[in-house]
């Protein structure tokens, strides 16, 4: 069911034929599908699972120019219109029906800090935005292009690039 939401979010199609077309014509759907395969391999465990996970991860990094850590948890319906340059760090949690544009980064604030961002459902993060630290983007939140977000953004809130202002 998750792959159907991913397919519809990225390619506006459903079904087996839509999946084939989406895989070849839509890099966002390909990246999300490879992430799901990578995550499955990691959760499955064993030598085969680890091999599948590593191969899928390498394809995402080398083939599409984005980095998604296998420990990140991503909900269904992730939309990646332009997946180049996206970085999703370890233990980042992304909700359902989230849209990420190119060069978006989710990471931790300091090398010693273990906390990563949490993104609510239906959030949108525009090009070049950076979300760092153990912050929360609420449901329906928007992060403007080029913003560096270091504080929580409330449900339906907007983070602007000027001084990381939240409205």
C-alpha cells in the first residue's frame, strides 16, 4: 500500500503499468522505491538483507545524487519532485505525504548530538533548506527555500530564511 501512495505522490499514477512508467520516467519515485527496498533489507537482517540494503543505498547515492540513511523512517506518500542533493540523516522521522525539493538537508546540529529532526504529515520543504537538530516541523508546516531551521515550527507554520524566523 505504501508504494501506491509513493507512486501516486510522485507520478500521479497507480497500478502496475503506472509503476513501470513512474520508475523509468520519474526519478523521485525511483529514489523512494529504492529507499523502501533499502529499509526492507535493513529490517529483514541477515547477510542477504544487508546486501540488498547496501546495493539499494549505493544506487540512490551514485545514481540519483542524494543520501538517505537506512535508519531514517519515512512515511508513505513522500514526494520528491527533484531528488538531487537531498540529505536525510540517521534517525530522521518523516511523516506521510511530505514534499521535499532539491538540496534539502535534515541533520543533527553538533557531532556529539544524537537528535535528528521530526517532520509532521503534509509538510513541505523547499529547495536549499536545512533543518538541523532535534526539532519538530508540525503537520502542514512549510519551510521556505534557503531557510536554516534550528527551532520548532508549529502545525501549519512557515519558516522563513531571514534569521530562521518562524511565523
